[in-house]
C-alpha cells in the first residue's frame, strides 16, 4: 500500500487550487485561418456535459475575448463500428440534462442525431463554416482521435483540442509511465502546482439565436430514437440510465452510502464500488467533481485514499498509456519480460479451448466466468473483481494470446458501456502483464500473474451478484 495520501489536498482546493487549469492541455490540431465567424463552437465528443468542463471553459474564454457567443454541438454517429442500441440509448439519455444546463449557462446547445451514414455526413462542417474556431475534447483512444484529426484536416476554421481528462494533463508526464508506482510518485510531486478545477466561466455574449443548418434533437424518447437509427439493434439497452442527472444521483448515493468501507469491500461485494465507470467514460461527470465529492466527504481517510487511488492514479495511468503509446490496442506495448515469457509458453497445451461463440454466449464449464460474462451481456459492465478473472481465463482458453486479446477488446466494444476507454485497454493489457510484475512461472502464462476461479469464488459473494443479474427487469 502506498504511503501517499490525498487528504492534504483538501486545504489546497479550499485555498483555490493551483492557478492555470489550461496549462499543457490545449493544442491546435489544424483547420483554415480564422475568418470573421459568428460564434465559437464547442464540439462535445468525450465530455458530454456542460458543467465542470475544462474544454467548454476554454471555448467560453476564447468567445468572450472575441466578443462572440458559444454554440455547443453534440452528436452521435450511427456509422462507427459497434454502434448499437445500448450505447445510443445511454448517450441520448443525457441530452435533456444538457439542454437544461445550456439554458442555465446562457449557451446555445444543439444535439444532432443522424439516423444514417448519409445524414451524418457534413453536419459539423456546416456548423463550423460559420464559426471563428472549434474547440473539442482530446481523448487518447478509440475513433475520437482519428475523428478529430480527420475533421481538422479539412475544417473551414481552426480546431483546438483540450485535454480535460484528468486531474493532471496527459502531457505533464512527458513520456510513458511504466507502472502505478512511477506515475503516483510523479503525480504527488505535481498536484500542488497542477490540481486546479474548471472555473465554470459564464459567457459574456449570446446565446446565439439565429437558425443553424442542422436539426436539433431535444432528448425526447431516447430508446425509441435509438431504435430508429441504422445501428445494431441486437445489443439491447442496459437497465441503468445514462446522462448527467443519473450520474450525479449515483455519485451522491455512492459518497453517502458506500464510500465508507470502500477500502475493505471494493474487491468483494457486488455493488460496493461507485459503478461510475460508464458515466466517466461518456464524460457525464468530470474527474474533478468526483474527486472533490470524495475528498470532502465524511468517510474515513483510508476509504477516501483508496477510492482516489483508483479514480486518479489508476485511471490516469491508463490515459498515460494510450496517450504515449500509439500501439495501445495491441500486445506490442507489453513490457519485454511479458512478451518474452508469453512467447516461451506459446506452444503450451490449452485445454479446454472455447470458440468465440461459446465465450460470447457465456457457455463455458466455469460458472464463475459465465457469471462475469452474463454481467457484461446484461448490465454492460463486468463486476469489478471478476474483470481480472474474466480476462485471465480467456487467455487460458484461447489458441493464442493475440486471439485472446482481440476477443476481450471485441467484447468490450460490443457490450460494455464503459468500453472503448483507456481503462479498457489498460485493464485488458494488465491481464497480459502490463503495469504488473513477473510472478511464479506456470504453464501458458509463464511469469504473467495467474488467477484461479476457485480463489475468486472464495473472495466474492457470487450468489448476490447472480441474483442481481438474473432479477433485472428491462
Ligand atoms: C479485464 C479488465 C477490463 C477492464 N475494462 C474496463 C473498461 O472497459 N472500462 C473501465 O472504465 N475500466 C475497466 N477496467 C478497470 C476497472 O476494473 C474498472 O474501472 C472498475 O471496475 C469500474 O468500476 P467502478 O466504477 O465501480 O470502480 P471504482 O472502484 O468505484 O473506481 C472509480 C473509478 O476509478 C477508475 N478505476 C477503478 N479501477 C481502475 C483500474 N484498475 N484501472 C483504471 N481505472 C480504474 C474508474 O474510472 C472507476 O470508475 C478493466 C479492468 C480489467 C482487469
């Protein structure tokens, strides 16, 4: 256990935090020289919220300086791989709250919901053609990075990205950090100079009232609207609701009811963690506001520290990995010892071997694993502790490590509402030795850490988890 504690940062934040939340966060990515422009666009891609949002604050500060209003543009394309009812519903459930927050902050907010690939084409370009500049979120993985670069390469106005992902900007580390210890030591040296909070600036001009050349979706009937899009309808919506209002309710409930005891219960009980990962992934909440709520709660200090270790250190380690390693979606980014040991055991006998189909349907002979997979199919997330076993078993039951890795990412893409995240890549790679150390050598895994279903069974209340999955109503 680390000797670092977050508790002293209460005083730091009470005293106003560090100054200059934007340092090392803003980057120009392309686009034509600025023309006149009627407004500044904030294109919300990964931070789907209008509060506690550093990128939006940057857009407002630029607009205020230029004497212009801000137009917030949010959209959800139907044509990326794995677009399905589950993800569409979860995102669309956040639209009403954003309309409300826009009204409160004096911002024009437009959510565009294209039903088909053809409808999706060109909408942002039309909005940008009347803009002085576009500000958007920097997110180090999935298609967002490519989507931003591609738009910027032909944008009629300059495009800037803002990294609002973590308490620390990703660039502050300068290079890949090889594990939690290294990142934690540096992070604790940097917090005093860097931990600042989004100022929630108010726009001085606007809201922009004129018509925009893109239809607006007002947030009504999200699930029916998802059903009307040309996406994969075989992956159903999950029982939990998406959006900022629900995210704030969950945060509040977690801090009041479960943060106390988090350090001891995190790995065991089915629902003792925050279950905020889908809400953080879609940016319905910022890490800054979650950290603040935990830090100023009345929970015991050891619980606050244990939670912030996950929320800040582990999460920012994942962002660091994806930011500095373009190859984060492959096993090439494993440490040398892990690559070597897995290669040495590549020809070890694997028994049983399961097809993708059997794994996907949760039809193995291992009831613990099946339960984890059923959780993913039905809830859209895997139990916090079972995630590790889930990944390790796939390695054991696949013909090759590459096949196991591809299966895990494909399952997250298709079913996980917190998938396609830096944490997805880091979590999956951890199963192959990333951010870990060598352990005792054994078949298939070599020196990569092994987990057995039997020991997992003893650690968590599987019956409670099974009841939870099986009594879900949709
Ligand atoms: C095989 C495997 C796959 C994973 N896939 C994902 C994924 O798709 N999406 C995802 O967000 N996390 C993933 N994780 C990391 C971690 O298991 C989840 O973040 C955590 O279980 C989410 O539950 P929670 O929100 O209740 O966590 P809490 O314990 O309440 O933690 C709060 C937040 O801290 C962050 N966090 C917690 N644990 C970790 C961790 N080990 N690494 C990085 N950040 C962490 C998350 O943002 C989380 O929401 C994966 C881990 C493994 C081993």
